[in-house]
C-alpha cells in the first residue's frame, strides 16, 4: 500500500473512532412546576442581554438592553443599534437615578422617571419578576402550559396601567428562563418586545 493510501486509511479510522466515541446530547429534563417556581423566586442575582423594541402611540424605539439584578436593586442600560446610549438606570435604597441625553435625574420611582424622560411606558418596577417568568402580586388571569410554565398573565403596574404579558418562547434548559417576552398595555396600546440573547446566573 502506498504511503498516501495508508495515510487516508489512518485518517478514516480516526474519524470513525471519533464518531463512535462522541457522546450523544441528552435532552434537558425540565424541573417540575413547583421546583421551577421556587428556584425562580430564589433567583435574586442575574444578568441578561437582549433586543428590546417599544412601539408607543407617540414614539417607537428599539435597541439593546443590558439588565443586572442585584438583590432588590438593579442596573439597566439601553443603547440603539449603533451603540448610542438611550438611557442608563440604577436603583438603590435612596431611589432611582437615570442618565439620558447627557443629563442625570433622580426620583423615588424608576417608572416615573422613565415615563417623564422617554415618553413611553414600561412596567419597570415589576420587571425583576416578569423578566424571570414570574407574575407580580398584582398579576391575574394566569395561563400555564403542560410543563407548568407561566405563558401569560395580566398585571397592573405601579403607575396604574394594565398590561398583558406573554411568553412565546423559553430557553431549553431545566429552569426554562424566558427567551421571548411580549407586553401590551391595555391602557394606551404600547407594545414591548424583548428577545433575550443571553442569561448569566
């Protein structure tokens, strides 16, 4: 056998061996509804990045969202798709601080600040819960799928607006964190679409 044929035979043998020894990917095993609910409630620190689109009656905006949850407080920033900052928001025990258009503003309520500066609404005070796929205490009309995942509910935010929240898609892991979140205001028709690119727990 020529050296070229020997090399080809050796390479083929290696390839077949690698294929035979490659482990098969096991499907994820979802947590039970009760276990998932408990773990999501206990999840107090996380970070996510995603694409956020807002279509309001008087304005529309889209860009990248970065959210960092640290216990009861959070940091959030949004940039447009060319990297220009739309807002930077941070909450702590003193209230909320937002930077937008080169100016810094402070108030007790993050949602009131965002409403005033942006001209569009977002149930941001309840966001640490609905980001994870949990309903707030004001939630109602809950809908669940066969795996026990919350797929839709209604909430009233702290500004008195009524919203419908739905989850068309989840990540394929045991915790089944939301991958796509849709919100629609029953008060003024504002629509919000969030597509999560990555969760960091």
